[in-house]
C-alpha cells in the first residue's frame, strides 16, 4: 500500500493540504497562489521568485502533481488546466464529489488521534494520574496505563512528581473554563481565614510546579483574581444563577507577557533589567534556558575591562519570581540595573549572611 499524500509533517505535507483545499473551491489554482498562501503573503510577486530558490518552492513542485494525480486516481477526468505552461499554468477541479480524498484524509486524521492517545497513555509518567483518570475514565487506555505503571513498563517520567495538594482539581477547572461555568468554593490565602468565593475561571497557569487558576471573582481584585489550587478548601459547587464572565481575547497573554511567574507587584513597571554572568557555563545556560522571553545577550562572555563576565538584558516587570530566579544562581549572577532591584537582591543576601554568622 502506497503512503498517503497527507502523511507526515513536512513542508511538502503543508503544501498538499493547501493545494487540496484550494482545488476543492473549484477555481483555478496556481503555484503562485499556493506559495503565497503558504508564506501568508497575498502581495507576493511570483515573477520575482527565482525557481528552485524560493522558500519551499522545491517542495511545492513535488506536492502539486502528487495531489493532482491522487485526485485523478480517485475521480478520473476531474482536473483540467488552463492550457498555459510554466509559472502561468493553473489547475481546476471539476469532479462530482466535493471531497474525493475524504477517506484518505480521515485515515490520516484517525492515525494522528490514535498516536496522540498512545502518547497520552505513555504520559501517565508526566501527567498526574488524577488528570489522566478524569479524561479517560472507563476507557481501555486508562486500564492499560494503570497496568503498565504497576508493571514498570512506562517509559516517560517527569523530573517533578505531581503530588501536589488539590492537583486533582485542575481538570475540573479546565472543564469549567471550556463550559463557561461559574463555580463557588472556599479559599484560604496563606496566613488568613478562609472565605467563600464565587469565581469565573478563565485561565490556568503552572509556575514552578504549582498550579494557579485565574478568573473574575466577587471580591477584590475582581479581575485576574489568582487562586493557587492548593489553597482551595472543601468541595467545589457549580453556580447556575450567575452569568459567566469570559476574559477578553488575548487578555491573559498580555497579562503574563512582561512578568516571570504569576505576580504583578504593586507599583512595579516594565523596565530594562541588566544581569551580569560570572561564569561561562552559567552564561551559556542562560542562553539555552532564558529567564524570560524578552531576554537578549548584551555582551558575550569574555574579558571586559580586565574582568571575565557576560551580560544579558530583560525587558520585564521585576517581581518576587524574578528575584527568586536570580538568587537561585547564587554568586554566578549579579544585577547591574535597575538600582532598586540590585538593592533588593543585596538586602536578601545580607540577611542570609547574617543568619550564617550567628
């Protein structure tokens, strides 16, 4: 059996899907039109694309005849061209079926689903079993995952054991977000009395092994109210007499864009943070594992003014999570600016030093 033209995850496969989708519109389709759609450039001047050198053009030349031939095999005499040659040639589908390769596409999609299910089963070593049980309850996948785990047959494992308090609640909040369901539960912030909270869950975020749910609440700060799952007390109940308040599109993407972790501190603002690295290893580690998406290398590690160091910069809102990240690297990182953050780090280090001098 020959391989499906829809199989794989290459550039050629992307072209196959675009070509097929365009042909099913029953309009003439050109190489230029497909390449423009792939490059997301409607103003592309195809005449300026050097054949064989345009990004992806070589794969497009392979994919187009494959799609045309596959359609012709499934539905003979269903493709016509405009009679032109070279870059001006175009093809049009005129067959009776609106989706002549439906079965072939369905088979590939089913295989993708099966592969994902198999990965989920194997990922019982990464995902907490309570999550896995929630989504695969009463399925053979769950039975197989439990059996393989007991037999030691699993082969994926996270370095962080997800045995956190209330970790089983995450799928409940996920379902509430997708179903737009208001919830009520008791919440106990650290060092405070618990209280009842009517909550519109909108977003889930993990940081440093701890899960948080954000949403609209019936008390301050109302918007983007932050609830760590491990601070929820007792049962969670649905609230059906209150209309759900959704988040604005892109709100949480912007909310987290300029911070590390989950905390916006009062009075903090986005500013440039310059950090000096004191070892070549730590400098390289930060380049491969950035502290934040805004991170840039200002100075490569080397000799500067008789000293060995490198520098990186972050455009970020300083918060306790950033301070924690910096302190985690100990003597190998030094905050150069802003002065306020440098003094905060210095204060923590001095208190640590005093503790060890007792």
